[in-house]
């Protein structure tokens, strides 16, 4: 059984302006949204990290499906499983389109309670989700109190079984924040920081391939430093290939007066 803790480890970064602009461009060119493109990137990232073509994410939703419920008070949040197929030979734009299709389909069932889904799927009773959590908070307008603008700050993201990704933007055009929250019993501070850096690098390459019509296979998972570490070490000039029989004959000629077997 996985040990849990309320003291999650957190590491994050704010996307630079160039990456955010490219994200908006890719979303526009694919008739999508930054939230969908980011979800597609997360799915592709986990597919590459786990060497799989079938990724299941846990996506928190509001649970408010009608205008009347949206205006009502109370807490109705829910979490849904979103399954996204990610083929290594597919185009990046195809993965984005599939992510949009799967997210749209999931939202139609956002009142299907997560505990009911787990029971109907005969999942273990102690499961906290269906896979890595992708919590998207892209607010459509800033909060103002007495004409004073207020910034969003995520204080906590509940207990995490493995890893959770917070993607949030305080208002349209505001910087996008990427945060990884992890179970402290599974990831060290250094490992979490490395994952954040790797994901942001992966995001930049993913968006680049989406722009040029490239495939997921063209998105590197390793950094330039890691590729350099894996490069073949050059040595001296290669020796001429010789047969084993020729080596025996050479030894016999050079040391013919020695005993072969004692």
C-alpha cells in the first residue's frame, strides 16, 4: 500500500513569453484551447516516460453541467478518468485533436461521481484517482475586490498518491504556471525539479513539432546534456580485424619453444 502525506513536495516554473505565445498559436491553429494543448502534452509526456501508447489521466472538473447549477453555491467538484491513446508514430496535431475529443466527451459525464466510477470499474477501494492528475485552472477573468486586482495562488492540491500537475493562468494573457505536486514518499526534491525541467523542455519541442506538422517521434525526451552523456566515446584508431586461427599461428611462431599446456 502506498504511503500518503499531506505535505506534498512542490516544484514549478512560469512559462516564458515565447513558449506561451507559441502555445496560444498552436491552440488557435488547431481550433482548440491552451488547456487542451497542455493536456495533450502531458499525455504525450507520460506516454514517452512510461513507454506506452495508452495513458489514463485524472482530470478534476467542476461538476456543474447547467447554467443554474453554475450560479448556485456549494462544492460540486468531481474527478474523471480521461483515456488518451498516444501513438509513437502519430503527428502531434493528431494527439491534440484526440485529447480535445476525449476531454469533450468526459465533460458530458462530469456528474458521474469518481467513487461510483471506481466501484463500477471494480477498482481497489483505496485508489485516490485513475492516473496522474492534471488540474487545469485557466480563469476567464481576473478577480477584483474594490477595484483591487487579486492574484491566484494555489495553496494546496489535496493528498497526492503519485504525482499531480497544476496548470493555471490567473486570466487570459496572464503568465501560465506549471507546478508538479508529488507524494514525498515517491519523489525526492531533486527528482521533482528534474521532472519539471524535463516537462518544460518537452513542451517546447512538442509545440515546435505541432507548428511544423511533425510527429511525436521527433520530440526528444532527453535533454541535450543527456544526449551528450550518452554519446559514444571516441578512442584511438581501430585495429585491423584478424581471425582467431591467425592469432594462434602468430603466437606459435613467436613462442614456439614454450609449453602450450602444463
